[in-house]
């Protein structure tokens, strides 16, 4: 491998592929904090030049974490289609980029080659792309999954209704849920983040939501985003759960900090298949985000974007119904500005889709970042144009329990209207039955949660 390049009469030499990947990345505060980012624009250009001339075989032979030492690497490599990889191993990363962006390359073509790409290859090609490149490449790919309903249908945009409450009050959760549904949010999932991670809290929330879904015949999925072990205990007690949730990461060390392993997730997947309440076959929900490994001191000198791609390589093993990033959730120590949020969202959507995943996006930020609602709305519209399967839905765009900003119920409705997108078909029929939507447009009854009290 040639790991050096000349830019403006200066030669930049890199010690290994890990350093090339890190320094080819667009600037992120987490990489700077870890001391692995490019120190100048010239060094970043040199790293991109080196990366563009490396072959996919170079990347295959040099995973950022060795197969023998890291479980995530093993999951990625064990799931690879070697025949497809052999067909293109001689391509350079630059050639892969040109293939993806060629107007004659279709989503079917990309779905085919993705089975032979490692996560490092996918991260590498994304590093050579502009924001518009990422939107254009993402737009070509569409991935569907089925739990109780089917997500990812062309022409649709779904939303997770997230009616969190700072004390897990059932009354507060239900008030927010009714408002979200009245705006057409909730067809992806009704997903609640609990304050207290215990079986009693899960049981109360899941049973209440499931009863409400059945009473009003709402075609969607329920989920409470507690630790996977708590959800497993609830399932064994007969609590109605459609989707099992877990945050995952791109290194074994970070996953261990989350209290998970492949063996544990395998066990949970088998349990929800046997005892869950959904139709399936896609029964898992994962959340990820650039920077989690760095915040846990579990990054091993690898940049945030490459580790995020590896997270998707780990997650695709389970063929989830939902997977979305929350790259702005940690804060300025990993993603500092609105510019960085927008870039990370577009990278994550592209990388997830090239892994074959039914990707959603949470273009979120915290109030101590140099980002605001305008940045978040730009990210939302760009990702919607790029074909994100779903976004979040929060009352007022402000999560009163987790203290961060994300897409509101109003944003959900506006994004669909701006881009001419519809809810998932079954959910749209239900909205029409409720008088909330007609011919793909919200009616005067939209936004009135009292429709559930009449």
C-alpha cells in the first residue's frame, strides 16, 4: 500500500490505514479531541488522495481492529459474501465512488455489491463524497422491513412517536402520544424512553400502549427503549412487546460498556421471535451515533465515522426493522456544530443504506452545542430528500426527559407535505378513518388529541 501523497510541494506520510481513514474524515470535534484528526486542510486532502487509490482488497486485509481481537470485526467478516467481494476486490475506493454515483448504477446494483463490502470499505468511500454526493447515493437505495407494518415503501415517510415523560407518568405519556398520532406521527413505532429501567415500568408502559393500539386499531409497533436485558425479563413475564431495542457500537469494548455482546443479542432475538407480539420477521430496533466509542474511551484510535460504519456492519446481522443514528445526542465533545451534525447525518444515512439497512435518522442536537433549529431542519430536509425511512416525533421538538432537540410532530407533517410523501399505507388508511387525513393531506381535525376522547 502507498500511504503517502504530495500536496502543495509537501509530502504527507501516514503510518497505517487507520490513520489514513481518520485523517480523510471531515472535521469532527470528537476526532480532534482524540488527537486523530487531520491537522490541516492539506493533510486531509492528502489522506483523501491516498484513500482514493487504495483497493478494496487493501481495506479487506487491514480491518481497523483485528478479527482475532474484536467481536464486531468477526460479525462483519463472517457475514460477508466472498464471491461478490472477489468480483470487485481490485477496485480502488475512488472507482467505487464513481460506480455509486454513475447515473446508470441503480439501487439494485448497490444492493448487490453491498453484500461484498466490509464496513471499512463503506466508510472509506463515504469519506470521498460531498454532501450532495451522499444525498444522491443514498437516494438510489431503498430498503423495506416488516414488523406489524412495512416500512420503506417508495413515496412514504414514517415517524417514531416518542412520548417521553420525566417521571414515566402514564397520563403524561398518553397525552403526548395522542397529540403525536393526531399529527400523523407514529407509523414507524410508538417508542418510549423510560426514566426507570425496570420490569414494572416497562410493563406499565407497554401494556398501556398496546391496549390503546388495540382499542383504536392502530397499525403500528410498540417498544420501550430500556436495556435489552430488562426487555428480555419483561418478555418472559408475558408483557406485550413488538420490537426489542438496544443501542449498539462499533467496537467490542464499547458494546461491553453498553452491557451487551453478540451472544446476548442472539438470545434476545430468539426470545422475541418465540414470544413477541409482532408479525415480523424484522423484530429488532437499534440506535447508534458517531462518538459513542470515543465517549466511552473504547475507540482504539479509530475515527468516529469508521466506527459508526462498523456499527451498521454489526447491526445488519440481525436484519432490524428500525435503525437510526443519534449522532448529535452526546454533545459538543463529539459533534460540535450544526455543520458537523448535518455532515454526520448524511454520512450515517448513506453508510447505513449501503449496508442494506432500513435507515431512519434523528437529526438531533443538544443545547450546549453550536447548533440550532435551522441546522436541524436543514439536516431533516436533506435526509428526507436522500430517502430516510423515518424520523422522530417529539412534542415541540423538545424531549423533556432526555433534554435534547429533535424533529417535532409539526416538523413531521411539514416534511411530508414539502416533499409530497405519505404515511405508511395501513397507517394512512387509519388516519383517514379517524378523519385526520384525506387524500394524503391533514384535515382540520389534525393536531386535536381530543379525537381520542370523543
